[in-house]
């Protein structure tokens, strides 16, 4: 009886330990978009810009309408600026700001693009409208790109005073410090 019990316990242990749960693959577009964005960053570091552009486009198509998409658009726009296509970069930076308007880097990149396109004065006129408080941010950055540092500091400081609790405000304050140190 002892022998039968021992054999059955050993065989039961072998049977249960040999069972392997089958692999189940989950397709997660957000995770894959993140991976493609990171591949794009790697390609930019290696100066393989065409591959980086393709990776960013894949990331955008996998995750089209989230805050992370703004990062992907911004990265794509930066590559377009590097390779000398500011007209393509313009669309990317505008879409990044549309997705998430509280990242100061997007404003600076958009202003660089306007400068590269030679449309700073037209954009200053456009953003002089005070219907949206964030227009002041863009206006201040445009004046800084134009070389009117004092005016830029004044406008950006007014924004910081009127909107002290926004998450973009500390970045603007740091930018104001940079502008002041340049004078």
C-alpha cells in the first residue's frame, strides 16, 4: 500500500509540474506606440532620420488621441526641423499643442518653426488676441525669437502672475530667467 501511495504521489507531482500554461500574447497599442517612439529616439541619436520619422509615424498611428501622442508629434516635428523641412514640422508642432497645450517645449519649437518659415510677424498678430490665456505664452516666445527680449519677458511674466497654478508656469519662469541672463 505504501508503495502504491508513493508511486501515485510521484506521478501526480510529475503530471502537475510538467503542465505549462500556454503563452497568450496581448496586443497593446499604447505599449507598442511607446516602443516605436523609443526606437525613433534611438534612430535620431544615430542620425538615421528617415527611420526615426517612420517610427514616430507608427507611434502616432498606434496611439492617435492621447497626451502621449503630443510627445510623438513633437519628436516628429523636431526631426523635420533637423533635416530642414519646417513646413512639415509646423503641422507636427501645431498638432502637439492641440493634443496637450501645457508643455512649454512645444511652444518654443513652434516659435522656432515660425522663425524658420519667416512668419514671426504674422504669428505675433495672430496670437495678440487675448481670448485664450495661453496665447500670451506663444506671444512671449515669439517676441523672444524675434529678439525683443524685454517685451517677451513682460508678457511671459504677466502670464505667470495671472496663471500661477498651471503646470506650465514653472517652465515659463525658468525661461524668463534664461532670457534675463542673456541681457
